[in-house]
C-alpha cells in the first residue's frame, strides 16, 4: 500500500469517527425531556417539605428544581393550586403529573374526569404520587383507584427506623434503592389497597423495623392506566428524604419511566402481597406480636385518650365552679 493510499484510508477512518460523534450527539440532544407538573397543594395536613415561606419555594420544590437543572432530563413547573393546574387546557403542556398533596383538592368534576379518564390513559403520560398523595381526595373513588390506596394511619411515625425490602431492584422506578434500605421515615398503612390492581415493588420488612405489625404494608408500587403509567412511593414525609440521593435518583427514574422512556413491568403481583402478608405475620409472631396484641394495644390507647378527655372536661367544670365568670 503506497503512502497516499494510507493517508486516504486514515482520512476515511477519522471522517467516519467524526460522523459517528456528530450522530451520537444529535441522538443525545434528541432525547425527549418530559414536561413535569409538580403539585404540592395541601388541603389537609401541611408537610414541612411542601411549606413555602415568604418568597421562597418549599424544600421539595427546591430539590426538584435542582434535579431538573442537574440532570437536564425533564422540565418542571411548580403549582400549589390544583384548580388551575388540573384542567384540560393546562394539562396539554405536560407529560407527567406529580402529586405531593393532601386533602380535598379544588379540582372541578369534569376536569378530574378528563385527567383520570382521558389525559392519563394516553401513551407517554404518567402520574407520580409521593407520600401523602394517598391522603388526598379520599372520597373520590376515581382518584383512590388511580393512586392505589387510601391513608389509614401511620404506626411508623417520622422518627421510626423502617426497614424496606425492594422486591424488584431491576425496575427502573426503584433501582436506585438497591435490594433493601433502612432509614427513618413516616410510613402509611392503607385502606382500599387492592393487590390485584398493582405491582408492588417495595414493602416494609417487619423483621428489621422498629414498629412491627402482623400484616403486609406496601411502600411503592406501579400500575398501568390505559396506555399511561402510574408510580407511587410512600417515602417523602421528612425534609431530609428530599436531600437523599437514592430517593432523588428514584424520582428522576420514575419520571423517565412514567413518561414511557424506559421499560419496566406493571403486571399486578397479588401473590407477592400474599407472601409478604405471611412473612409479616411470622416475623411478628417471633417477637410475640399478633393481631390480638395489636388490637389490645389500640384499645388501651383509645381508653387512655378517653380518660384524658374526661379529665380535661372535669377540670374545666371545676374551674368554672371556682370562678363563675369564666
Ligand atoms: Zn407525612
């Protein structure tokens, strides 16, 4: 091979590499950025991470804004007004809606119908529920079915160390957590949770949790909704959860997953819930906790509360007697 031939081949080789680089960067640039609407309106309990102070965004909003800037993977709009956020017109501007809300949100009935039955059923549309999203719109069956359960107390209060098992560490939405995690968090138990409707990805591990209950407590799950996708994660009560890298990585991956950019199964896994139910029962029985001891504990607490109230009433009466002007 003569010199000019070698130079020609070398030139071809480098041209090909340059072409591949250009193609790759254009592919990178073409990666769609889901448009996320984050709603943090509280009509019930107001969590610290959603509290805005004068002129400042709430801690969870700051965290999400930073996540959007750092990753470049999604755009973000923040709202604390469901009445203007969840409308047919406004939803046109978004791919994923995230709720970290409480209570009876002021969404008009026809707008809610559109959101649940039309918008969310479209491909590449998604809903992410964080923490008290399940303590929201509890008397709207459309919403309860969508989010997957209804808040029914939290024996695991915010300083309780909870152990959680990740059943499917390969699922993009929870991959950031590895196989298990142990941290302080407020964890809910649910009414209206239907194992046949959802794919549970994380549950409480009673053997490692400070507070134990002899039943299954799911922590995170996914489901399909028409052609749309839903992800719910109970974590997020504590402000420091919003600076936890694993949690934020999971939020980022769940945005990409609910927007249809990655794959992960949604087929319901009720057999997993049944097995977890048995495991929780066994783990609790090992330390003497059963349905009967839990019921007795609840009854004792209720009685103590009653006695306390009765005492308060009596004290008030006596105060009045001593000073009739009160
Ligand atoms: Zn909470």
